[in-house]
């Protein structure tokens, strides 16, 4: 599975010669429409992330066994992540074998089915089954949506367009809190909250029936005429010829090489190993710095801070979700102007400060439970956390992973790094409440702050800046890091069996 049009080193020069032909985010309604429709997969991801945090408050009221077991509460939340890991791990193969469009349609069917199972669940265990199905759909969508978007994105706006999928995730989280609030007084509260998730999946399914397949995948299937017809709706005639030339050449090379690439090759080839370390590390740190702890459990955190009302907890969480969406909009602009690496580092710096504030608030609240000041300080800490996290560490890991791998490795490494994200997500979701019970909320947030410090060191050391670079230029970065500036121009696979102790001859 591959992403993007610019696998050959000509497109960057073309735009340098004709800068007036650079596209802006809003310059092509067709590309933006494809992005938004594909991004509904991100909306499903975000809605499921947010909705369970509110629904869990009412699930505990209906099922006493859930109310008495933190482990069962964590399992209800995290079973969707188990499904997402499986979906993400298989999503690359599904995309390669059947195309981006069919993969999206499959994800919609599975997600809608899981939503309906959850809504009708007679006991917590059927509910957990529904969560597993929903997770499978989300996992496939989490791999497919960035691929589909990136393959239609001109390089100069690729970061912003891929980040739109993250905006849909945060928008889905905001929508989930609105829905949670809307159903707080309705009989069968949590069933409506979980069941209505089927609606966006059905909407995307219907819209995707009228969407084209990815032009990149069509070229890989030797359906050049269909691919060119789609590209003609993206580029003007002069740039179209340039893009077709590069895409045809890279697709021909991919067809020769793709079958030879294995999981072993990712770790055997030095430059691919470095790229995967950067991509997978970003995905892991995105989760271990606590974002989905905040999104899954924000109402619970608000109640831990002293606000006992379910409705007030949901309302304050709605404000947090709104800030998350607003911050992602800012990130769409900054990621193609400020740069991926700088954005991640500044984001993490603010996250560290916010987590320290949260830790201090909970420490003060435990020492003086009657003082509401510490409860409000915790809410401020949550808001600051989102304000710093959402423009940077929200979109940067997904954007970087869509552009740092050579074309023949992109599907394999993209699926592997997405699986790392879901595994990390699962660990955090399954352990947060238990750790908070044992160590206390203050210590838990201090641990997350320490992880964020480690993330700063990691990004500074291992993640390159890829703003505005073509895929070929990014590939050269990894070759230079692996072999120094004296590397030759042999293909990665031709060097795959060589001794890594020295640069290629």
C-alpha cells in the first residue's frame, strides 16, 4: 500500500519553477470534498472515543456489576481498542487487496453493526462484544482515511489535508459530548448514546458509493485511464502531465518491488528501521502522554476533582472537547507553515506544564477536599492540556507517518505504526483507573508529565522535519541518517541483503 504522487524527485522542482501553481487548502473543492468524506472515518474514531466516557456514567447505574468493578469499566472502554488493533493490523492488507474505497465501506458496515449491538445489549458482556465490533471498524478506518486523503493531496497542502482527518476525530469527540448531554434525561440514556454512532457510518457508506477509488491504487492495478480521469480533477493540465509521469514511473517500480517487502525487511534495512522508529515512537508517545486518558475519562476526572453531578461533568467535558476541535483547526494551518517537528516540540512543552498543574490540583484536592478552588484548577489544567496537545501532538504523528516511508514500505509501516498507536491506547485506557486508585490521581498525572519529557527528547533526536518535502526528499533524509552524506542511489531493496555494518558500495 502506497501513499502520494511524488515518489520521483521532479515535482518539487516543478513547483519551484512555477510557484504560482501551488495549491492552497481551499483551492480545489474536489480534493477538499474527498478529504471530508474520507474523514468521516475519523469522525467515527472520535465519536467512539468520546461517547463511551459519558455513557459509562449511566452504564454503571444500570449494571451493578460494572459499578462495583473498575476492571470491568476499563474493559468496556478498552475492548474497542482491542478491536482497533486487529482492524489496524489487517487494514493495510485490506487496502492493498481491495482498495481504499472498499476498505472504507467495510469499516462502515462493521462499525454500524457494532453500534446497534451495543444499543441492544442486555448485559455488560454483549456490550463488550459490540465494543469489539466497533473497534474493528475504527481500526480499519484509522489506516484507510489518511491513506485515501494523502493519495489525493498535492504535496504543498498534504499536511493540512491529512490533519483534516484529525479534525474529524476531534470533531467526533465534541459531537459525542453534545449527544451525551442531549440524552441525559432520555430513557435508555446510554443505549441512545452508543446506538446513534451508527448514523455517521451509514452516511459515509452512502457517500462513498459515489466517490472514486484512490488514483494511486488504480495505477497499481493497471487501471491508468480511471486514475488519470481522477487526477484531471485535481491538477491543471500542465501540472497534470508532470504528476502522471512521476506517478506512472513510481507505480511501475512499486509493482516490481512490493511483493518482495516483508516485515523482516523493515527491521533489516537500516534507513527503514530509523523511519519506523520515528513513526512508531510518535504514535506511542501520542498515547502515553495521556490524550485518551483525558478524552475517555474526562467526565470521571471532573468528578474526581469534586464535581459530582453527571450533567455538570458532561458539560465541562464538552468544553474540553470543543477546545480539542478548535486546537486541531489551528494545527491544520500550523503544520504546513510552522513545521511538524517544531509543532510537536512546542506542543509537548505545553503538555508537560499542563500535566504538572493537573497533578498539583489533585494533590491539593486530596489534602483539602472541601476547597473547590482545586477542582476548578483541575478543570483549567484539563483545558490547558487540550489547548497545547491538539494543534501539535494530535495531527503530527498521523501526518508524519503518512509521509516518512518509501513507497514500497508505506502500507506495511503505516499499518504497523497505527497498531502501535492502538496498543499504546489500550495500555493507557486499561490501566488509568487502576493506577489512579493505587497511586492517586496526582501521582498518575505526574507520571504522564515524565513521559512527556521523554517524548521531547525523542522528537528532538529522532524525528526529522518533513514540511513541504516530496516523498523522494524525505527518503533521502533517512539514507543520509543511515549511511551519511556519501550514500549512493541504489534502491532500498537492492541494498536489503547487504551488510549493515558499512554503507553500501
